[in-house]
C-alpha cells in the first residue's frame, strides 16, 4: 500500500460521520417520532407520511407495554431515517407556533374578561373601541350579570358567556385582519 493509497483511505474515513454523531441523529429522529405520536389523529392526518410510518405511529399511540413501546419507537425512528424528516420537523414547528398563538389569544380574552369584571364603564368603552362591531347592550348586560354572580358567589355562568362572547369578537377581528392581508 502506497502513501497515496493511505491518504485516500484516511480522507474517506475523515468524511464519514462519527459513531456518536450517527447515534445523536438516530435519537433525534426517535424524539421526532415521539412528538408525532403525541399528536391527535386529526393533526397527524395533516402530515405527509408514508402509510407504513403512519401505521407505526398509530401503534405507538396504542401500545402500553414498556418494552414493546420502546421497540416500536425505535422502529418509527428507523422509518424516519428512510424518509426526509426536515419537512416533518418544519410542519411540526409551525403547528407548535399556531398552538402558542392560540394560547396567547385565549390569555388575551381572559385578561379582557377579568378587566371588564374588575373595572367600570370605562373598560367597557375601551373594549367597544377595539371591537366596534360588538353589541354594547349585550356586553354591558353580560358584565353586569357576571359581577352580580361574583358578588353572590354563584356559579360563573355569565362570566363564561362573557368569555365566549369576547372570544367570538376577537376571532372575528382576527379573521377580518387576515382577509385584509390577502
């Protein structure tokens, strides 16, 4: 073996990923499979997955035995190695962003409900400025009833109705804003 052959062999060896790198990549794909298995069937149907991978993920969701579950997760990881996982990762990331936005929107609705219940007519007017399409009389009635329930320590039926009404207003406003963008 000549020096030139040894250099070529060394170059081939240096270009290969290390065993540790391969293990890290396999573990990352197994974690991706676990994230997919944690999704509901409706959300999972949005992903472009092979039938074999989809069935393997469905089985992960149903298996309860620890050993069998571990083997099935490894199998899902193997199937993910055979496919391009990057589009799946991107779609999963956009799904989590959408979930975070939905949670943020619900927190905004809760804040407005609490502000209306704790405040006075100035807060109702501020809400009406943000949502001019709202029915002022209905909003005031819901706030008044919810305050009465809170004072009487009754079940918060009107507070729930107020929350529902505010959520509908904010969803309508978001949809209108989205239509204007397109």
